[in-house]
């Protein structure tokens, strides 16, 4: 759905001076006023739900009096979401509206509540009750929050009863609305509960100390209802659900097994399509991992959007393959200059790291072992430090203390060095793999700790 700039109304004058032409059967009008004392809001964003996630459909300015408004074309009734910046803070206050043609809604928003009025608010008084349930669960799933399972578990029992009671009470004359609102509440409760277990906390429950409801949620054919894609957190529910299953499974699945296993629990083809597309887009798979998993999941990526996505994704994934590697010269621990071209005729595996980088140092034992196992073969291992120039002695001391093997070099300008800029290195550890001609095999290669790296190296060396 494209942003409807033509329908955007900027409110820069008193409420008494503006009105909407709502006699058209295709539009819904929203007027609002913000009442905050702690911070200023300059813009409101309106989201719709598309493919299970929020998509911007309009933005509107907020005037000096806190007023805003917009006129939205409604082709299909559904949920829309007002965002005044609350989801970027610790306040997940949900302002969700069910919009239909001819609605004319006034909403007065405070930092933790909102009041509805207007000529025709439709079903939104009932939606507001659902939103309040969301808010009660959301306080436990805020990044950086202080609430732990000692707070959440006692709440959860009563929260589930309240949600179930509300779901059973939804009995309007609009059956399509009833089904969607019931699904929305069930999704809110499950998604936020599972999200709780993804958030860092000062204390955590024992692995086996989990709410009983989670076992009830874990069924073989979990996702069957395509209406989940009509909710802005539908995709998030699937992501959180499978993340939870993965983290608390008996054996942790590999990155290449995760998606194929997950979709066995999704029976609806549209849900499979959207879930897999999002997984590929966000998982940051290496080329080798993608090539392993792609044949298993590509048959389920059936929509035109997914086919176009795969085409663009694979172009980016392979954009550097076969290109000539950057020619560089950096000094080793004895201040001897070493160049990339010195190793022409050999495969080259480069580890970009730094002495201050914890994840980098976690790879060192694996790097040592792989260097030892491939010693004497047609491959050279280079560890290229991106420490700051002022820390050169710290780097030298670390290399000697840890008895690091292979070729140990240090770049001249840390993240501003040519090698970092050429390969767009924004984070470390990062690994590069080159063929015997100095051409790129992978500019974001597998880590030494990944067993698949050995499979790849063995195949290259045999070839």
C-alpha cells in the first residue's frame, strides 16, 4: 500500500476552523489532539497492516496546540495505528483503530490513554478495550525494562483470563470484524508473552520454569489463518514463536535448518511466503548458508513480491563475487610490510578483528585450530587488526601473549583504512575469502566457529 500524500491534511489552525468533507463513502476522517507535558510531538504517522507488519499510509504535522488530522481512503475495513513516537520510547501505548468508510473520529491522546468522540466512531470503543489489554501486557516486554518473571508470572494468570473473557464478549453484528478483533487480542497476548523471553533481564527463571500456556500454544500446525497478515504484529508473532521454539529446543537448529523446520508448522501458503521472505531479509545469511537453504524454501516463495525480492536479494548477495580483491600493504608485528599480492596462487582467508572486540576474541580459539588443521595446504590465514593506530603496542602485546599464528597484520587507520572502507566494514568480526587469483569468493565469509567453513575450504582445496 502506497502512502497517500494526496489525502494528507496538515493542521495548522484552530480546531473550530477546519472540517473534513466526509460525505464520500470511500474515506474515514481522523482528528486528534495530543496532551503531553514531558515532550513535544511534531508529526504523527498512520500505519496500516500489510503482510503482517506496519506500513506507513500517511503522515501529518502537529500544530502548536497539539492538533493533527487526516482523511484516509478506505478500500477494505481494517486496523490502522496512530504513532506519535511512543514505540521508540519505553511507552508502548497502543492507539489502534478499526477504520471503515464514513467514520468521523476525534481522539484526544495523553501519554497513557486516549478518549474517543466524533460523529461516527464505528466499533472503536470496543477496539479500545482490546488496546488496553495490549498495554497491560506490553509493560513487561519493553527493551530496557526492569520487570522480571517475578512480576510477569503473577500478572499473566489474570491477564490471560481477562483477555479470554473479552474475546468471548465480542459479539457485534459484523462477523468479519468480530473474527479479526478476537484474532488481534489473541495475537497481542501471545506475541507479547513470547517477546518477554527475548528481552534482557537482571534475573531469569529456570529453563523449565515456563508458563503452562506456552505449552498449549506449541502445536504442530500452528499458523493456519491468513488473517494474521491483517495485523501489524502478525509477522512478529511468527518470528517470536519460532525464536522461542529454537531457543528452548533440546537441540539448537543450525541457521540453514531453522527456516525449513519452521515452515512445517505453517500450513497456509500466504503465511509461509511472507514468513520466509522476512526471514531471508533479516537473517543476514552468508552466501554459503543461503545456497544451502534456498532450494529447501524457494518453492514456498510464491508471490510476485517474493520473486522480485529474491531477484534483488541474490544480486546484492553475489555482487562482489569474482571481483578483484583490494590490493593492500600493512605491517606485521615486526614492522615488516606485507601485501595482499604476496599470497597470489593461494587461497586467502582474512579475519578483520580488534583487541577490544569480545566476539572477535571468542573466534580466536577456532581460528587457531583451523590454521593448525590446514597448515601446509594451499591456503593462508591473515588476521588483520582494526585497532586504533595509538594502540599498536597493545595489539603487538596481545598477539605475543596469545601466541597467535598465521599472518598477523594491523591496518593503518582502523575503520577508516582502505580495507575497511572497500569492503564496507561497519562491524567486526568480519571474514573475507579469496581465490588463488586474488578474486573475491565471499566478502562476508563464514566464521571459523562455523563447521560449514571447513566444508567449503575442503571443497575449494580439492577443486
